[in-house]
C-alpha cells in the first residue's frame, strides 16, 4: 500500500511495509520516498519529514543544480572534466586550454581525454590497488555506452574513458568496484561486503552514479 502527498512544498510518496522505523530516500530527480511501518499515521510521517526538511531541501537544490548543468552537457554546450563543466568547442584544436575542450569532432574526444586525464586517474587506481591489496592484470580505456568499467575473467580492467568526466569520488568508486571484481566476478553479498570494506561510501556513490547515466551514452 502507498500514497502520495505534499508537505511544506515537498511532494513525497509513502510506501508501507513490515518495518519498525521510518526512512526517507531522495532520488537524483528529486523523488522523495518515505518508507514506513504499516498503519503509521500521516501526522507522524510529516513530523519525521519536518525533522528532515532542511536536509531534503539542501539535497534537492543540489540535484536541481546538477540537472541544469547536465542539460548543457546533453546539448553539447558544455563538457565535464572531473565533474566540473567546461566549454566544448569543435574547432579542430584537439586540446584542453584550461577553460574549454577544443576538438575536431566527437571521435577526437576519446584520445584527448585519455591522453590528458587518463594518466592521473591510472596513478590513483594503482595507489588504491596497492593500499587495499587488490590488483588487476591490466588497466585500459575504451568507449562504452552503458558501462563505466569492466573486469574480465583474467582480471583485465577496462574503464569507460567518459568516467574521466565524472567527479573524482565517482571515478574512485568505479575503480574500487572493478578491483573488487578481481576477487568476486559477480555481485554477490561477498562482493558487496568487500567493496564496502575498501570503499565505505560505495552505496551513496552508486546512487550518485545513476544521475550520470546519460553522459555514458554521449559522444
């Protein structure tokens, strides 16, 4: 059973289940879902929301700002580097001048990103790998339309070069995720326990990564 309502300008959906406490989640598109014990009064839910109001508004504002930024990215007016937007100019320059990415065409972006931003990322991956005791046979880049990274059966890890466009914490999360696949080639509970142990913020990063799914389909 569920219902939708609005409290203090915040539209939310309540989902009832057999649980003992109230919880709330916020999606990248600002959908608020309250999960509550069956039969709990609406007044109690709204007291809970009142307590979470500032947290919700702060994160909703951040989501809206991110959506505005991605709107320019999806229309090819901007391009991301480490999560920050820069100008995108198709003028044959094939370089990053500190304020804008200059490229001859879409295909040139892959080489530009790998050469300019790939080495520092690989260096971070190798440092993380050494620190947590997980190692890959090789690290490389290619262009994927849906994946951010892939670890094959021989523990060769290939990253989507568009990962370099995302915030560094999400880059590091994907690196940790793929390195954990060198031990568990699945998404079993054992895999998730290992990932959580080496990258404690993995659950939050997994949610954030979903908001960049459209970026993987570009270029």
